[in-house]
C-alpha cells in the first residue's frame, strides 16, 4: 500500500514509517500539510495519514485542499491522527471530511488493520485509541511498542534526551512571554513525543498546557509547567536507565555464547 504520512513530529514520523514499512507498505513522510500537497503532485497514494495540528499548513487546511482536487484524482482515504481524543473531537474531524480518526498514541497493528480497510471503503468508525502502557513501562514494554526493535527504541530515547532541555525551555519562555500560539504548539509537539514512551502523567500535563495555551491562561500554565518538569525528570531518569541497557536478556545470552565460541576458536591449535 502507498501511504502518505504528514506529521510535524520527527519521532512520530520515524516510528510510524518504520512500523508501516515492516508491514510491507511504501511510506512517504512529510512534516506539514503543504509538503503533503507537494508530495501528491509528484505521486499517487492509496491513503493519507494526516496529523491535525502542524505548522505552515495544518491537517484541516490540507484536507480541504485535497478534497477540492478529488474530481481530478479520485477520492482518497484520509485518516486523521490527533492527540485530541474526545468524542467531540472525533465527530468534528469526521464532519470536516476525514474518513476515520485515530487518537494518538495508537497501536501500529490496529493502524495497519484500519489502513487496509480504508482502501476498500471510506471509514466512519470510532477512533482506535489503543491500549496505553502503564505510567512506568519497562524497556521490554516500550520495545514492543516499536515492533521489538531495541536499536530503534534507543535511537528515539537518545533523540528525546538530547532535545528535551531545549523543548522545556521553549515552553517556559512561551509562558513567561505570554505567547499563546507558541505555548499551544510546543505543548502539542512535546505531547506527541512523550506518548511514544507511555509517559501518561507527562502526556496529560502536556495536554493541559496545550489547552491553557489556547485559552491564554498563563498563571495556571506556570503551575502546570512545574508539574510537567517533575514528570519529565522522572521520565528522563527511566529513559537514561533504559538507554544504558546493552540488550535484552536473551540477546545477552546470545552475545555470551558468541564470545565463548570465539574464545574456543582462538585457543584451538
């Protein structure tokens, strides 16, 4: 299946692309709605996965432009990816013209099943919220969320740990300078990242900050930001411990066996 993925979060693009390609799909990933429209000019797709909130051109704006051109290209299945997971949000996006809505974070196996169905007919079902992991998911649990690819998980952890100080600083400045749009965008972006690691406390705090940014409630945002710092610090500690793991227990056994065999070969006459 040929899939166009539009999401402004590089971690989401990487994770989703790798998982879908493992399922045998061809994926083109872009960072906003404008890039999605440009990709559609170059090639055709069976289905489009469109994040709702993106810079330059958001998902709703891109959806409108795509639907207006469908007489020339035929109707495509468009699936909304959103961190706004209420029933009202789902109904709003379906009314706007999306064929289905999937709340983030989502299970990749469920997404793959929905993708296959969406090619056969326009969908109108409820979003696949998926099962969220416990607040402190183990390394093995997180690895399962990325298809068991421990190397990919470590790359994502390293990227998150490298970027998080700058991202938190940006949120703090947006609150101090009372920049509603920046706070809303930055909180939304961080929400997408922490959802990958099943950090439910941090995820909810990011959601709260996003809503407070939309409402311009900066005094409450300052309080929530302090709680977010604590939640992120706890997440960082867990992720640093996971990043220090060299391999799963079974991988360790295999590695020891290889070293033992290599040692025997060196000792052989």
